[in-house]
C-alpha cells in the first residue's frame, strides 16, 4: 500500500498520507499542512510533490542506514573471534538486504518519502547539484532541509 511519509514542518510529528487522500491537519500541533494535496493515486508515479509542490525527486533504496551501520559494526566487533568471517557475513547480509529492499522516491525540497509508488523513470539517484537547485528558499521547509552547497571544483582541478 503506497503512502507518503512526511514530517510536520511545524513540530516534526510524523504523518502518513494514503493515496488519493488530502493532506490532513497535523494531529500533534493542529496546524494545517501547507501542502497542495491530495496524495497521488497508488498507480501514479510521483511527479509533483503533494506536500510542498516541488518537482525534484530522487530515488534510493528504502534502507535504514543505521541498521546497515549496526550490521557492519557488529561484524567488525566480532571479527577477531571469527577469523574475520563476521565481516564478510555482515557485508553479505547488507548486500542481500539492499538487493531485496524496495526503492522509495524522495522529494528534494521537503524530504517527504513516497513509499510503494511506481518509480518515475525521470528520477535518478540523489544529486547534490539538484538538491541545491531544489532546496526550499522560503516557506515552512526552509529551516528544515539545509542543503550544503555543492563543492564546485575549479576548472581543470582534480575532483576532491
Ligand atoms: Zn505539527
Ligand atoms: Zn515535497
């Protein structure tokens, strides 16, 4: 079942919006969502963000980065007692999780996560330049999604 997973820009309360549903007021602080809504139908690939109206999205594996780190650290911690096989096992487990996890589409501007929606072929992996172009310049997400400006190497310089 697709859903938009987002945070209230006022109080950071989590909000899940079902397909086709309008954006409700925040259950925690009562502020209406400034978004456009409604959430796209379940078979529609995201193209305009229902939450902030942004049009920049990236896709990534819906993978809990903390879990990946934890698996790696556990493998590293056990390495001296397992002849380092735990490192290999941890990496393999990470890889298997990665391969079988679904992708999610994420709005560059408000960082809402679109889970279970079809992937829009126009959307690629996270790109720092696009993130900078699509950063919120005003409105409720301005102070939420701080995007570091991309490092532009001077012409002719080797990339850092
Ligand atoms: Zn709220
Ligand atoms: Zn958005």
